C-alpha cells in the first residue's frame, strides 16, 4: 500500500505560483497555460478556415450548394468571437 504522506522537497531553483505538493508536475515547469500561444494558434485556425473559402478549380465540389461555405464562415466567426471575448475579459481586473 502506498504511503499517504508527502515528502518535503527543497529545491530553490524552481519558482512557480503552483504548489508542487498539489501539482507534482509543477516542479518540472509543466503547470500553467500559455494564453498567448493559444490565442496565436486560434487566430491561425481562423485564417486557415477563411483561406479554405478560396479554393482553386481542382477543389471545386460537384454540388452547387454553399452549405459548406456557410459552416466554414460560421466556425471562423464563432472562433473569432471567442478569441476577442477572451482578450477583452482578460484585460478587465477582477
């Protein structure tokens, strides 16, 4: 059976906002989020989705409907809305 007590660690080199006793991976620097990276990745996805609207003649579908275009624009607009909302909310002090 495993022990339930935590062993104290003494590492002066790691400074984090997360207690390594609660999150063991914090000692390796894996704790936390990179909001800037997620925002950049989100905007890259928006650009890729909108870029999908400009397809060449070899990518034209056999049908004549534009439902795919509507879904692509809808998902890009929804993702852009979430990114803009997140950026506004994160600027306001809590």
